[in-house]
């Protein structure tokens, strides 16, 4: 029995939904009511002490971190495999996931203003201070502080756009050269990890970079990803009109 | 054939050295000359495009990220095992590594002023700008900017100390309850990942927190870790007097 606590617009949730669909696994869906702070409730913190989404509950055991969840699903349900066979390629796959995770701050600058900002703006200084205490990374703390009190500027969005172009799209372009997939010769969790990012870049952040002129291999990869039956089932709806 | 490009004081390098020693693997040691910017040289960037340490080269194949390297070593040389048997516990182990990695910004505040600050202070504005362009995470960018131009304040060090106490030591104290190890019933890469952090906390950052009164299980675990033969061989020398 699999239960997924998730958000429709959350990049990490989208990864896990895509992985579940690729595996053909059915799950009970619970969309977390972030506007009403459900992810900060005592009940939710019991299954996810960081108060983030998603959380996967498998046979009663809760797990967070999208990259970890995807690899766990692949170890538990090996067919179809979503990891390369060799230890070295598995390591490269994990480093791709980590590299993309490290870019999340640049995505947050665009994503959170569409919905989380409305929530965070209403917090009192005390509520904000309480929230910040529980966040391990200074980068995430800063992101909450900014959406709550001092929204990101156009210049900051420009810098984030540049990072996503050079450190994600340019590197993907290079990595896709041998086989059309990020690692080894087959589709893997590394491709799943990149998908929510490329979706947002193509949709709003830098659509002119996801083109045959600028990044031909990424553009081909992206068409291939969107054509997969699992992609349609994983609910990558347009970001701005999606509720939570 | 294993080659390790590393730094004696680097927490990530210390993890990999400890893992290699636990496995009983011999390796060719290459200490990266960070004072002379060897990690930013074209030759080094070929094996590590992020310009960070450590890099492991195994049979000619380079790999970075300490957590990834340790898991790769365990998959390649399974004996003695450093990962739990069950997929769920392996997932918890990976999340421990990630959680600790997420706290690195708080360690950097203390660590970099001892040596990297002297290097970074000398950079021209152009050199600094060039360096910042290649760093994916805003947190790491900020850390370089700060050591180069505006060292952290005592208040910031206090906040970092609090994070390391609550989000590392307090959580370890809880996790160690069932078996005395961070995950499952045995020593694993999660314990290796925590070791360089606890070393620095005990040595300089908050020694009064690593005591039988404050964190009895962590203190017992730390004694156990230091007593392992691999620990002595992994060169955890005193931080401040260690030269690169």
C-alpha cells in the first residue's frame, strides 16, 4: 500500500509521481493543503519532520526526499528498471540528481511567487521566525524570508535564469550526446529528476532556450519525455493555473 | 587502482578517507594545493567540473560528491558492508547523508575562516566574479563572497552553532536510541557522513554539547567512532594546525 502526500506544482512531487507512473504503481493520493499550513501541522511533521512535500508512505513507513524516494521505489519494485546496471553509472545518476537538487534555489525564485508568497506574506514576524528555525539550509531560509517580506527582483530572476541555462541546460546538452539519455544508454531517475525543471524552464523561465537552435539535444529529449504515457498520467499541468 | 584527490581539512575528503580505511582499500593520495588554486586549474576541472574536493579516480573513472563516492565504494567493494540490507534502511541512510550535507553551510562559517579566507581575500573582483559564476548553489556562492569580502560575524556563528546543535546533535541523539548507530542496527555510511561534523563541533564549535550531560548517546557514539582503527588511519588531525 502506497500513499503519496504531495503538491501538484511541487517539482519534487512531480518527480515522484512520474516515477510511480513509470513503474505502473497505483497509490493513494493526498494533496497537502499548503495554503492552510497542513505541511506544518503536528500530524504532518510526524511523517515528515522537515515539513516539506512530498512524503511517500509505503506499508506504513514514511520517506521524504524525492531522489531518495525514487531510488527506494526502484529497489523495491525493480521492474521496469530506472537505474543503470553498473555501480559507476549509478553513481553518475546520483550525482545528476544531487546536481539538479542543488539548483532548486534558482527554480524557487520563479515558482514560489505564484502561490507560496501569498501564504508567507500573511505570517506574523513570530510565525516567520518559528518557521525559519526548522530549516537546515540557509538558502531555503533565505527563500522563505524573501517571499514573506521582500520578493525577488527582476535582476535576481535574471541571474537565476542564467544559472538554469548554463548549469542545467548546457550540461544536459553535453551529457545527452552519447545516447540521448542523461546517464548511460537508458532512461533513468536522472532523467526523471530533470523533468520538472525543464518543464518550468520551457513553460515560463526561458522558453527560448528549449529550442532546436539553442539546445537541440535537450529539446529532443524533452519531446521524448513528454511523449511517454507516464508523463501524461503524472499531472504536469500548467504551473500558474494549477491549484497547489 | 584508486587515486584520491583530497584535502586534509575538508569534511567531504575526511568522509571518503574514513570509508576507504574501513574497507581496507589502499589508494594513491594526492593532496590538492588549494592555496595555489589547483582545484580551479583546467587539469583539475577535467576530473571535477565543479572544482571541489574530493575526487576519487577508480580505474581511470573520476567521481565526485563524498556521499556518492562512499556508496560507490560500498557497491564496488561490498566487504565489509557499510550499507543496511533493507531498501528502506538504505533510503534512511541516504537521507541522513543528505540531511548532513544540507548543514554544510553552517560548518563552512567556522571552517573556511581558518584557511580559505586567506586565499579568497586576495582575489580581485574579476577573479571573484569568475569563481561565483561556476557555483550552482546560492548558499555556496554567498559563502565564497563572505570569506572573500565580508567575514561572518559572531552573531552568525552563533546561529550556525545553534543549527548544528538542534539539527545535527539533537537529531542524532534521537536516532541513536534504538541501536547506538544512526540507521538500523549497524555502522553505516550515515555514521561516516556525520563524523567530520561531530569532530569539528567537539573540537571548536560547541565542545560543551558533546558531553554526557547534553548528548549522552552522541558522546558515546563519538568515543566509539574515534576508537575504530580506521579512524586513526583516516587522518582527522586537529583542524587549525593542519596544513591543507
